[in-house]
């Protein structure tokens, strides 16, 4: 199977220029993808792009990851509004955050086809305005630029588009020409929203160098519910463990809809066709076992965060889904319930409270009367043990590891009590 055939069966070919498949089958190709340094971390949606470069490298081709120190100062036009401008300091900090994430998937030490990370500020920051207009802008008509979807959609919006973002297409086209000249780069890849920028670069290379270059884009990833992949009710799923814990990252993929899981397995894992076909059969015949989702979560979490963090995420998942809290470590409990409302108490403060007082103090009940009623009805649990005496005293002996108590009302409403040391 060639790389292009690999992309096809994984559902990763949306648009492609003529001759790309043949080039990937018969030549050593250098290809690039751009990454905008708009944040200090890439996100789950970026994995599709990162995997595109990594697959290319595994098939013997040479990948280049462009971190847009130059284009990041302008910003790729969003469909609806102007991007906020970033300072040079913000861009540099963001680039430093992105580099190690790329290094988890790309091999920079390969003796035959090492990956490269290149900052396009190396050339874009050195152009003077008149030189750029003569050497790049001269080759594009305004009519051509207005045909690009991102620009045409912004022109229809009330606020229009600034000249700054209107010029972004020229900057990315220049990137492709510079990489063509410097590294013999003849393929640019990306999401389908980049097709206009990619074809502009191909056109610039044709006009200036009289050579042929290629482009390939995959569909933008959306959920079966129509929402943008990588977004949740609580926000973006980041690759940075400080922004999104490996446990939350694991849970995001574990909770994948049956309608989406096969596409995600193809796009975000290295599993071969036989394994994916077998998992597809389990989705059809035994969806309640969620074997496909569990495999997806394991594969992607290991790739991004490593085996140790995967194992910790799986231990924490057992706590969340039926495992005995008393058998869990304090760290795993705090990890699982890190977004649950928490209260800190000293040991003496804890000892001064009854179960009714603790339930009220944490806000699990609005009043002592409500707390008493809930306890009498059997609706309150302390570390998953049903509370039966509303007047019972509470002490450090009731904690897990001397550090934490998890109160629960019903099946889902929880409060965490952390014992101040």
C-alpha cells in the first residue's frame, strides 16, 4: 500500500492535486504542514495534522513542520471574525510549547528522512514591504484572492476583513515557495480549510519557478452531532497535560460516539486495517462493551502522554466507574474529581462537624433540614458508604489516606473535602 492509498482508506483525502498519488508512490517527497502558534499547546484537533506528517515519515518521505512565527503575527482568517494580534513574546512562548508535542510523533533523528521544525519568520520577517509586493504580490490578482472561501465569507460578514488578514494567503504562498527553494519541498498538506492557501502556493511556484508542486487536504473532523472535534462543554481538549489532564484526555476519547469511533480509529491511531475491521465488528455486534472506544482511548493517550499516564488514567477511570474509593490512591481520587466543588478543612474543623453539618457545609444540601432528610432517606454517601446517622461525628479516621473525603448525593452530585495539613 502506498501512502496515498493509506490516506484514502483512512478517509483522509478530501481534495488532491493531479499527480500527487504518483509522486508519493514513485519519489522521495518532502512535504510540509503549518502549525499556528496561537496558543502554547496544540489541541486534539491538531492530532489529525500531526498524524498526517508522521504517516508521511513512516512511508519514507521527509516531513517539515512549519511553526508560524511569521504568519502567526497576522493570523489565518477565521470564517467569522478577525483574530486578535499576538505579541512577539507570546508567539515565541507558544512555539516553545508546541515543539515538544510535535517531537512525540515525529522522528528528528532518523538517519534517512529526519523531520524538521522550521520557523517561517526566518524569511517572512526579513522581507521589506516593497520587495514582498514586487516578488510575491505581483503574481496574484485581487479577483483570484476574492475567490478563496475564507475571504469571500468574511466579505459577506458585517465587519468585513482587514487588509492584514486579506494578505495572509500571500504569506502562506510565499512559505511554500521558500520551502520549495530551500528544501525541495513539493507537497503541502492540511485540513480542507487550507485548500485555498495551498493552491495559492502551488500557483506561485508554477509562475515563479515554472515547476509543479502538489497539495493534499483531508476533511475537517466533526462529530456525528455536528460539533467541532476536540471541543467539549468544558472547553478545548489540549495536548498539554497542564491544560487538559491525561485522565480527561483519556475520557474524551473513551466517550466517543459509536457513530464516530471507526473514523477516529482510522485517523488517530496506527492500527492496521485488519485490527480496525475487527473493532468495527465489535461496534456492530456488541456496542455495549465499547471495545473500540477503549482501544481508541488507550492508543491515543499512550501516543500523546505515554504508558505511565495511560495506566494512571485507567486506574482513575475504575474509581469513576464503580471502583471502590477506599482502594484508590488519594492522588487518583483528586485527579478524577478535580472539577468537583471542593472544600478545605483542618482536622479540628472536621472533627467539630456531624455528618449533617458536613453535608451542609460543603453545599451538598442547602440546609441542615434538607441534609437530615437526605440522610434519613439513604441518599447521602461518604466515600461511597451510605450514611445512616445524621448525628454521627466525622473525623480524620473517615478520610481516605488522611487527606480526602468524597461526599455524594444520589448517583452524580459530589463534593470533595480536602483535609488541610
